[in-house]
C-alpha cells in the first residue's frame, strides 16, 4: 500500500453494500480524501440486512451516508431479488471460475456507478470508489477490470467533467487483490468486520448461510489471511 | 429510411421524454419491433408537463409505459431541476454551438440508459432506443455519437448479454438528422406532434416559452420542414 495522501479539497463517493469489500474500500478511500459520502441502494435484495450494516459501517466510520431506493421493477431474472429462484450453494472452485451464476443482477454495477457518477459530478466530487474484485469473485462481468476501463471511457465521453478534462475517476482499489489480502489491509486500517454482512441469504437474525458463493469466498479469505471472522467466531 | 422490418420476437425499450425527438423515435422503433415498452423518468424536472405528455404519447401509440421515479438527490447543479437557476434564453446559433449550457443534467443519459439496460437485459429485450440528436442540439456531451459508442462498449463488457454475444443494442436513429428531417420522418409515420412538449420552462398550462434552446430548435425545425407546429398554430 502506498502512503496515504490526503487531498483535502477533493471529496469522494464510496459505494457501500454493507459487505466486507466495500467496508474495506471505504477505509481506503477515507485515508486519501477529506470528505467521503457513502451511497447504498435498496433494490429489493433478499439480503436486506446489508442495508442496516451499511448504515452502521458509515456511522462508525464517521461519514455521510445516503440510501437510494430504486424502482422495484428494474432488476428481474436474478436470484438475489427473486425469492422463487435458488441461490447456488457449495459450488466448487471450478464452477465459480466458469460461467455467470443466477446471483448475477443485470447491469447492477452499471446502474450503481451511473447514480454515483451523476451525484459526484453534480456535487463536484472527484472520485467514486467501488469495492469490486476480480480475483476471489463469482464471475460477474461487471466486476472485471475491462468493464471498469470501459465505464471510465464512457463517463469521460458523456459528462461535462470528462469533456472539460477533469473527469470523475472510478477507483477500484481491490480489483486485483485476493480476499485474504483485502481482509489483511482492512484489518490494518481498523475495519470492524463484525459490522459487515456478506451472505446472499442470511437468516432472520442476519446469520450467514455459510453455503453461498459469497460466504465461501469470505470463509476462505479469513482462513488464508490467518484471521478469525468475527461473524463466525 | 430503410423499409421497416418487423422482428416479431424481439421487444425493445424506448426512452420517452414526452418531447418531439423521443416521440419520433418511438414510432421508428414501433415499425421495427413487435413489442415496445416506453420508459420515462421523474427526476424533479421543472418541465414536468412532459411526463403527462409521455404517458399520452404511449397511450396513443398503444405501447406499455413505465414511469420511474428517481431519488431527488441525484441531479443537482442544473437549471432543468434547480428553479433558482435561470434557463438560458434566445441564444445565438454560435452560443448554442459552443460550450455546455446550464440545462446540462450531470450524467442524465448515462443514468437513463443504465436503467434501460438493466430492464432490457432482465426482460430479454434486444434494444434500447433513445432520441438523442447531435445536429440541432444544445451541445450536451451525452448526445454525441462518441458517447453512445462508448456506452455500447461498456454495456458489452459489463453485462451477461454482452459477454454471451447477444448484447442489448443502443439505437440512436436520430443522431445525425436535422430537426427538420426528424419532423418530416415523424409526420410520415403519423406522430401527433400536438401531444409533445419540448419547452424547458412551460407555463402552468403547458404552453412553450418560445425562448429556450429547445423551443428555438423546435421552431426552426418546423420552419425548415415547411410544416406548422400544432403547438403554436
């Protein structure tokens, strides 16, 4: 990690899902910007506990936080919203490395980043941080470096800030890190992972299923980092 | 214009603002697709009459229509939403051809297209139509062909449909037409322009100001097409 450099005049937006990756991203962004705004989205996800967690993570980190409610009609055909569809469980590494699972939400990161882009440009913020990761992940197309490069090019072409030479930057500080590396960095920065929720289908008390892709990736990440996950301790 | 070809299995989405361009685009799309859904956005625009017009245009055209309400915090710093800012009036051709006016809404087409993309991918629609125009327009960066090409590339990289080789196509059939050409095409297709509203700051009865960029471009378009605008007849 580079030494943290504060850019006091430059505020930034962090997409905050309530999960492990976005919480770590928030702390990374906070080490580089004087003012941070967290943005979370209620899109009818079955794992709604993450919205409460996002609010709590923001409160503990001392940042401003906005929850945006999206029209419920926008995301269909995904098991993260549609409770009649099954969330895949106990998939092998091979299965996770090939194909796109039913938990894919059509255009989700595109829509979240577009909201963030309008908000950031309107409020004069210099960057948007998103905790996407293309190493220990489920194969979503909108979590790959190629996608974020294309999004940045599109944002540069389609906004006043971009055309005037000071585009809003899309920052993906976790994109090439393993889950274990993310957890170590976050632990060093003081992230309280007991506040985060990663599971796609937690029970009514918010306890993780330990079977979905997201739980499995988290479990292995803590194991490889040589740390204990406070959620399962 | 090419002969209209029906693709009966392929539905499409049309972004419907209630203005002249999007109404024309709807009729063009309807000539090529068996099923059309219109999508409109309530983003706190001062010219809200256009939302009623969009609904009426959809009804008359016999298509399904959805109105999406966006969180009011998303668009700031634009005179199309902020009533304390002045809408530019009676600008010269030279002024319209240079710079980006205060009516620019940060990232608006990016956000609208992103909503449309999620909706289209989730519902298995093949195309999104948007009535953007880069000839007789106000200099918005998100109305230029370069922007739409970049958006398409980003959508191809960031969606399952794109990665599986059947991307949702973003269609901009008006992009290189003059306003007069658009009006002639729409008139041939049977668009009732009396239902459309173009003004950025209509009065309480919905009457156009005749001074904003949008009114001026419309006025000249009808003049050059040799037709009478039913709104001002």
